[in-house]
């Protein structure tokens, strides 16, 4: 057993950390032995890299702690200092009392106090740029000298709404769309960069390009979901240099910096971006630049209201690219490129032509009947414009405006493949040498893999994940084009599915901060965070729906259950309590009467407002659910009095719920909808004696619809949970294989490449890239592969429950999860004679309860031997059709003979 990676606040070697008590974690790996357990650890933190190698922790030495815990260890050393780099390692002891130690890693603090910032916020003089008839985005530049040898240099920057930082002619890092989106009146995020290697000479230049982002939303005649401004674009930049002689120097943005209008002549987070290459002043971001008369002194401006904090989420980058699969000529100067996949990002073009030639690029998810692009459901007009400089081959992609699309319509240029054949006016057009789709999302570990013998299920898995990644930015957006809002319900409803696939602990922690910033003084949690749009009466139901606000508590619980993150739960506890207090006061004798209910359920009126279930039922069911969860949170955090009060509140809500919605004669809830039965079952609101009848109503309704759902955004997850909890995975599998409306298969056979907003999205319209209905993804891992897991506070480790659904019509299922803190895998395969092979990999320091699909243990072997003699296996019990085993860590290969 050995340590593989070291994490600080869920990141490897974070730069700019502003947490005064960071959490430390490590992943463990094995050389292949079984039953390896960490029995103790010791954390050493020092300001000197060599000190940790000599077992010296001058900052913190935890001492030997007898514990299996390997994540969420809160730092308890001396107070941390701004800018300081801290080196750390961990020593671990296994169950044979053998000690091994990690490599030495580090984290570096950012600027912890407001007075650490000596730089000034700068913007543009109104007479120069940003007036009503001038939408150009600005450039800033500054030159400085260094005459001594540099040991290290850092750049701290916040540029609102988005920025690109350049040093000596080079872009600093390959990140895009920074900083993360926030409620800018509460929080503004900064980044820290190591720029030491960019300062290679004595004379230097720093350049900043700004975009509007969500800070300053204006339409300028293009599409905008809304228009709102927190102020004009501005930035603060602080460069700090340490010399080898021990002296330091700070270069901060102020009125001595210069600014001018840049080549981005229009930029909006919704409607697109325009770039005039003739306005690019070569060398503007390099030293010894001969500034033109257009450069003026920048204006020191007021700081935004929000507090400067370090951007804790993973950086967004160009992560995948797509080449055109088909080019369609519409007219002599109009072509449509099919990139083959719906995704979020932008295009990169290489083009050559005359100066002042202008190319229009229009992204879209769908096509019109005549083959042109269709922006009906994504917002129109949304366009990218590029004006050529005429200087050789030019390359360009937008910087501050992205969209969701599969198709791009290019007007004003001719593809290189058709340039030779063009004549007339077309021959005067620029030649489009290449066009490439670039998908952007956070640079995170993708730990999940799923595959089975059913190609339709595999395609469903892929379709859902394209939508997840397309909507994963610095917030989880609803769609990457029309709104880009952080609608909250999908975070908790799809949270488990996303956690199976990706390492998103840091991003989920940012969501908690966004919710805290959005929470109202009366405790209400709005449906979106950051809350850029406030829904007023009579549309206020779009602002205070419980299944959306519930994310504040359920996301904290998911962070604890899946990552063992207790810190976030404790940090937000008092504000989560305030939300419960709001709901109690907002209720009508503990029934929540208004909200959005089961949004986008299936009915004759088409997708939108709930049709099958009274709004009060899902609203109140979720009210009960989050009170039940915060009851458990309170107990874990030692707030015993609160736990007792929440326990009493749970009982009273349950009684009120059943009095309002349950009919003991028909033995069903409310209208009898799938949503009503499933949410009541899955959330524990049904009396035990009535569970079989309520389940029967749910299954009968699904069967009567040809194994189709009638539930929507909120309730569909609970339909799947209710069925799986009551051993009706057979029903779920039949539902997942349907290709008629409403179903995942319907979307696939009608051409969807990412999950759509509505069940029949490819034919009804709406967004073609939403992940809110992707709840089947959780079932793929939890039930079909059979992987469930949670943090066990008693053992301080993860415990897995493995119980695959061994469906006879499937030949195999393969899955892997959680690459960051240990890889767990399940693979099962059915042979022609009916026997089953089941391979499991249980991560080091963890345990598992495995359900083997036969109640005759003599028919089970592990690596060819009886299980009684196998290492790491103990028999726990028998169940009808199952043998239940306890497994230590390690790799196992079971064979189950056919009956």
C-alpha cells in the first residue's frame, strides 16, 4: 500500500488558496495485495521542502493519528500566511504496522486579507470606450523592469466579467472564461498564476483583455436572455516578484497603466462576439511597444461590492475538438458545417483573404428544412463575426462568448475544398482553410466508465454525459445557449450521477458558496445561483420552489456521503437551518402550496408546468426529505437539540402530508400519478403496511403506458429510486429500452447526440442540450453495475455495497468509478451455459458488501477456489437468491455456476 496523490481542498497543488484551514486528502494504491487497511497517519507541513524529507513539520505535525481516514483532514497547524508556499507529505501505517510515506507536495496561499491588495481597480474612461454607441472591449497594458535575478513571480488577477492575461506576448495558462461566475455584489473571484518562467529578460509587459461575461450583459441588437449590469468591465492585477537576494517588488494596476479599445468590437455572454483583426496592434502585450495615440491612461475606478476570493473551482479549458463531418453549400457564400456532436464551446477557424472581408459564423443545434441553421430554441441572433486583417493565414476563436451547437453556418467565405471550383463573386471571398469545434469544460478527472452489451443503453449513457459536460462550467448551467443559468434542482437530482463519472468536489463546494450568496435575509433559497434574474410576482413561483432550494442541504449531504467532506456541511449549517425556518413559515400547516412541482412532466399540453401531480405534493415531499437530511446533519455535527427538533418536524410533516394526499381506500397518493406514488415511496413517506399497494399502483401505471414515464424533471429520479428500492429493476430496464415517446431511446432514434430538455426534444424543440432528465445514469452505476457507496463515520472510510442487476438479456456490464481517491470497478459477464463471472476491485482502505446471485455458496468460487478458503472474504448471510459476502480491499474474480 502506498500513497498515490495528495490533495488540498480537493485539488492537487493549488496555487492561491485562501482557506485558513484547508482540508488534506490522499489517494492510496496497492501492489495487488488484499486486506490492506490504513491504520494510522501522520501529516507533516513545513515552509521548507527539505524539512518534510527530514520528518520535520515546523508548521504542523499532526503526530501519529490512529485512523483510517484519508480525506477531509482539517489543517490544525500555526496560522497560515498570505503568499506562503507550504510543503507537506503524509506517512501512513498499514495493518501490518508497515509505514510508507508519500512524495512531498505543496500548496500555496493566496491573498488572505483585503490589505494584501495594493493594486487598484482600473477601467476605461467613458469618453474613450463603453459608451452607448461603442461596444468595443478594452485592452490594458503596462511595462516594468527587473534588474535582479528572479526566484519566483506571481500574478493575482480579477477581471470582470471575464479576462485574458498576457505576459510578454504570451497568454498566461490555457484557461478560458475566467473568473468563475458569481453574484458580483457578494463575491468576485481572483486567480493566481505562476509567471516566473515568463519573466526571462529585464524588460517586461503585462496585457489584459476584458470581456463582459455575466458582469455586464448587454444585447447590442443581439440575443440576450436578460440585460443587467453590475458595472462596466474592470480589472485588478497585482504582480509580485521575489528576487534571489530576498527582496521583493509589487507591480499593481493603477492610473499609470494604459488602455485602449481592442479588436473585440462586441462581446456578450449570449449573443456572440465580433473581432476585427485590423485593430489588433501587434506587440501591444510585449515590451518596447510603440503605443499609438489611441492609448490613454486607465481610470482608477470603484471596486465592485463583492469580496475578492480565490476561485476554488477547476479551470475551464478546451478539452475536446470536433472536425466537420459534412459540408453543405446553401448559396455561393453560405455553407453549413455539421460537426456531428452537440456540445458547448466555440469554433476555431483558419482563414485567408483580403483585408476588411467579414465572415459571419452562426452556431445552432438544429437545421431548418432548407438546410440553414435554426436558432429558434437557442436565442437569435447569436453570431460570431470575424473581420480579416489580410495578413497571411489568420487563426481565430472567440474568447468570451460560447454557445451550445452542432452546426455552424458560415457566410462570407468559401471552404478550401470548394475554392477551386468557385467562380464569380465567390472567388473574391476569403478561403476558409479549416474550421474546428472546440468543447470547453473544467479540467477534471473523469473517473467513471460504463459499458454493457446493450448498445441503446450505451448510447443513452453517452448522450447524458455529453449534456453533463456541456453544462459544466463554473456553475452547472441548465443549457449552454438560451439561458446559461445555474438552476439548482439538477445539482442534487443529478449529483450522484455526476459524482459517479467525475471528480467534482471542488465545483460542488463552489455551488454551496453561490447558494449562500443568493440566499435572502428571510432564509429563502432562490431557484438559481448565482441569481442573475429575480422572478417577481406573479412569476415568483420560479424563485422559491422547494425542489430547487433543497440543493443547499442535499448537495452538502452528497459532499459528505460521497467525498467524506464534513467541512462544507459544517460551514453552511446555520444558513441551511435558516432555509428550513423559511419553509416552515412559508408553509400552510406544513404543506407547501406553491412552486414548480414536477416541472416538465409528460402530458397533453406539452412540456412545461406540471400537469399530472398537484404542485403541493412534490413541494411538500421535498420539504420532508431535506428536514430528514438536516436532522442527520445536525446529529453528525453534534447539534443534538437541533436533531431532536428536526426529528419532531419530520414526524409532523409526514403526518400532514399523508392527511393531505393519501387515500387509504384507494391506497394511492393524490392524483395517482407516477410522481405522486414514487416520491412518497422513495422518500419514506408511505406507511409500511401500504408500501406494496402504492408500489403496485406505480408499476401498473408504467405498464399501462407501455413502460413509459409520465414524470418530469423532479420526480423521474424518484420513480427510478422507488422501483430499484423495491427490486423492480426489470421495470426500469424495460423503460430504458423504449424508443417511442417519452423515452431516452426516442431522443436517440430521432437524432439527438446530447440529452434534450424535453422527453421528446428532437421533435418538439426546446433545448437540445440539457442534463436535467438524465437520472438513468445513476441507475446504470448503482443498480445495473451494482455500485453504491458512502462514507462511514464509524470506520472513517468508504464502504461499498455491490449488488448488480444480473438481467438475463444482458451479456455483460463493465463499470469503474472514483479515480481520484481509489478506483472501484465491477465487471460481470454471463456465459452461454448460464454461469456468471463477476470481477470486483475494492480500493485500498475500503470494504464492500457483495451480493453474489446464488444462495448455494458451494456453487461460488473465487479465482477457482472455494470462497471459504479465499483471503479477504467472509460470509455474512444468505438471502433468497443471494449469498452476501464481506470483502476487504483487493481484486476478486468470482464464478457462479448455473443452477
